[in-house]
C-alpha cells in the first residue's frame, strides 16, 4: 500500500499548499486548521448537548432523531458534491498524465485518490457530525467503545457517496471525451440534487413525528425504505448502546463500517479493470467542425465583434447552457409556484399585486442580468491577453459585456409585463404602470453591479474545476450584494409603493416609483460604470 | 522601435526587472535571453501593456505606453509563450475577430485572413474549434493573429516552442522578411541557436538586470570567449557553469 499513500500524501500536501499560498504561512497552516477544527467542534458539541437536553413532550427520542438528522444532512452534502469531486480528482486532475507515465498501476492511482477524497471528506464529518455522537456519548456516559465506533463511523461515512459517484462517472469516462464528460456529469449533478431532495424527504426523520395514517399508502412504504439509509444506522447503534446492549450496538456499527470497506473493495476491483481506460479516453479530443452559417462574420465594428464573439462562445459552451437551463428552470418554478397562480386572486393595485410584480422583475433580473453578466465577463478569462494587448478602448470592452445581459433582462421583463397583463387582466394594469420604471432600472442596476464586482477580481486564469466557472470570491460578494438588493428593491420599495398607492393614487405612485428608480440608476449605477471602466484601464496580468 | 527608460517592476521586496534600458531599432531582430525567472516574461508584459511598471517608461515607435496605450498597442503584435486563445471560436472566427478589434477594413481582412491561414497551413482547420487544435496549431493561430494587422513592432515570447521543424523554419524566414521591411522584432528565446543565427543584437538579462548587450561578436570579445558558442557565452555570463557539476554527476 506504499504507493497509494504517497499519491494520497502528494494530493493532501498540494491541497494544503493551495490553502496557504505563501510559503511563510505554511508552518502555521496545520496548527491553525487544528485550532479552527477544535473551536468549531467544541461549539457544535455544546450546541448538540443543548439540543439533546430539550424536553419535547411529543418527541421522547429527540437526541436520536437529531443524530439521525445530522448524519443525513452530512450525507446530502457529500452526495451533492460527490460527482464533481470524483470527476475533478479522478479524471481531470493535472497530475494524472504524469502518473500514467510512471510505473504505477491503475488501481494504485485509484486507491491513492480514493484515500485522499475520504481523508478530505472525513474532516467535514469529524468536525460537523462527530460532535453529535460525542455529545450523545457524554450525556449518556456511554464509554470509550461508543466513542471509538462513532469515530470510525464518521471516517467511513464519505465512502458510500464517493463509491456511488465513481460508479456513475467511470462508465461515462470510458465512453466519452473530457468535454462531454464534464457536461454530462453537470446535468447528472443537477438531477442528483433533485433526487437527493426527494429521497431526503422520504428519509427525513421528522416524518417519524407523525402517525403513519398521515402519510399515503406509498408514503408509508417509502418510510420503511428509510430504514436502509446510513443515517438510520447511526441512530440505531447509538440507541442500542443507550439501552445497554453494547454487543448489538457494536454489531450494527461494525456492520456499517464493514459494509463501507466492502464497498471500497468493490470499487477497487472495478477500478483495476476499467479506471485506466477512462483516463486515456477522457484525454481524447473530439473534432468539431462549425457550420459556416454560425461563424463570426468579418468587417464588424469592435463592439459588435466582441458581442458576436461572446455570444458564439456562450452558445457553444454546454457548461453555460446547463447553467442557463437551471436558471430558466428556477424562473419557471418561481413564476408558476409564487407568481401567476396566487396572483389571480389579488385585487387591482393592491399591496400583493404591486409587490408581486416588482419582486418578479427583481428575481428574474437577478438570474438573467446578475449571473449571466459574470458568465459573459469571465468567458474571456483564458484569453484576456488578446483584449488587453489590443488597441481596444476600455469603454468598448465594458459596453460589449453590458449590452447582452442588459438587453436580455429588458426583453424578458417586457415579456413578463405583457404576460402578466394577459393572465391577470385589468387587475395587473394598475400595478404594471407603477412597476414600469423597474422594467428598465433593474436590469441596469443588476448588470452594472455584476460588472463592477467582476472587475474588482482580476483573476483571469483558466478554471481547472468545472464548478469554478466563476471564482468563489466573486460569487460570494455578489450573493451578499444581491441579497441586500432583493431586500431593498424586491421587498422594501414595493411595500413603500403599495402604501403610497393606497393613499395617493396611481399617478402619484408612478411618479414616486420613477423618481426612486431614476435616482438609484443615475446616482448609483453610473458611478459604478465609471469605476468599472477605470478599473479595466488598470487591469494587469500577473502570476 | 522599442525603447525602455529605467524600466522597473517590483513585487513587494522582490525586484523582477531592475532599471532596464533597451533601445531596439526599426529593422532589427533583437534577441532577449536569460535563464528561467530572469525577468524576460515580465519585461515582455510591460512592453505590451499587460503589466504596469513600478517605475520607468516604455516607448513603442516613440509613443509612451503609459500615456497613450491605445496608440501604442495598435503598433504591437504579440506572440505569447502560451497560446491561450478562445477555445470555442474557430480559427477563421478568431482571426476575423482580431481584424475587427484592430479595425482592419472588411475587404482587406477577408483577403488577409485567407492568405495568412494558407501561409501557415491552417486552411484545412479554419472552421474547426480552436480547442481541438494541437499545441503547434494553436501557436500558429496566435502567430497569424499577431501578424494580421501588420504591426510595426513584433514581440515574441518563445515563438518556436511546440512548432514542428518546418513551421519553425517558416517563422524564422518570416521574421527575417519582417525585419527587412523595416519592422522591429523583439524575441525572447531559450534556443540559443536561433538567437545566434537570427538576431542582429542580443541582450542577456539575469535577476532582472541587463548584464550584457550587443552583437554576438561584441559579446564574445567582451567576455573573452574567442570562438566559443553563444551557449558557452551565455553560461559564463549567467553563472550557468554549475551545469558542469551536473554533467559530472551524470557521468559518474
């Protein structure tokens, strides 16, 4: 097992180095991580002890339910990330080409990488789930064996999601190229997210609070399936220890640990036969010929050429298509679930119809103008040197990134306006007039904000990981800013306008709406435009 | 013409390029040599406006890069060390895009794109996505893009890496023709044979400082290498004689 450990060790070291980017920080890294882990562990354990101590009359086994829930939540987290983790660690990692040229067998490469995945994921399970076990053990004075077995339980918990993801990705990798593999796995991840949501609803221990007659016949049967989920094993072996059946409890825990070890060996056996083939296959490049009618045409103005280039690249990138597809799915869900159905019963100019219409534009523009602007901006990240060394004015580059998402937002907003008038009839007309300034102001605000934030982070390197089309920092900052925007523009201002409409009538409210959004657009938006253009002028490529 | 005046780039305490003074004339092929990490790519990035100097100035055909970057950039063609270009565009589309942002008239650009693709033997791949090209083909499409607007200053960072011998020869011929038309060629390279055979003058940079500059003969005279190769000269100037120890180790 020596080579496997060396491979895992190299991956762990490289992960640690990527966290502590500068050499001088490396010596503090492990102590810092351990200190953070200890603090988080302590607080989660304290929190778990507090929760376990709650006395809820209708739920006598609260600690066991919570233990079950903690393991289940962790499993959801692991399952959701498993496909992309396996894809990037097992198939797309940069060091694989080097390893393939070395005298190391495929199964050793597999085992080394598998150990790495388990080591990384068990940090999460030990920090986030193990405190629930220790809290349970401390409260019930369960003895060292319980702590030891629950520790091992947490270590092997990531095995099932990792093996599952490997069994999904491996057959695909043996058949399709790297590009297609990334696209297919992204779609699978989206579907998996939906499936995991569905399954967790079945396995959710909260359903145990209700009597079975509250569930349908199918629901009752599905509830029985939940007994086979690993989260149940956690609760069951802890319950046995609580009842004093140490032997039965240990048996269940060891059965669970043994089953996971067997799962690993199953994947190991399959990997020894099929893993290497997939590695070579994933490195194959497919020949793609583009039809003449789709090409970027010669003789365009710089701004048109830039927009044309961006649109072509976006249309040909299936990762982007998947993102757009999920955006549209959310929008459709929002429109049907929270939009037109309940709004049919609202009154003309009422509080809810104004709030609903404005909120709808805000949510739609958040997706269409916010996310798409960043995708459109960072699609240049790999080749930004072409733009930066060309005699292109910064304003031209800026507006080329602004126009497509802004136009898309305006078009969709106008379509929604027409649709709301058709579906809600006269009831919507009053609210529509008041929300009219939002149709233009919101796409503008969302687009210029996304561009401003995007321009602050000048890391234009190629993303190695399919999850990182847009850098995490940008997404985080934008999410916080947009959350504030939604509170202000989607909730605060619509409520204010609704109150004004109630007392002052349509014309006055429209005027107020116009003034508010004009002030926001000119006072807030244009300075952001100027600052972004200025930032672009100082854009540099550094290592 | 390229001119730098006391060009300096610092990253914190580390000085990547230290008071660099270069003067590359029109019609000249200038070889920029140096060991790894000497400051070659940083210099090229400052010459092309990709990186702002900490101090000092860059002039392209007499135009100050800091004060009039658009004008200066219009005169430059860059061939970087890594040919990263839009993977989801075809070769044809990429060159048409370049023609548009350099504002080449449409009739001229159609003709030029066709001609340059034929010259670099890329016509058969013109309608395929660049992501499917080999490294050498990507390098060629970048060369095509750099030449398309007929720049007066051509800056190349390791231009022949990844090219097959035939394409490498084509590039060398092309650079000669280019310089003979009065254009400036500034080239960083590790391949000393290319520098020796092609460059009118060479500059050797080490630890961010220009340690020697002149024709190969001038440098030989200065270092007292007599009939030695540029490789010997280079190793002597950059302290690369340590390689002798390495050779001894390998022999043992």
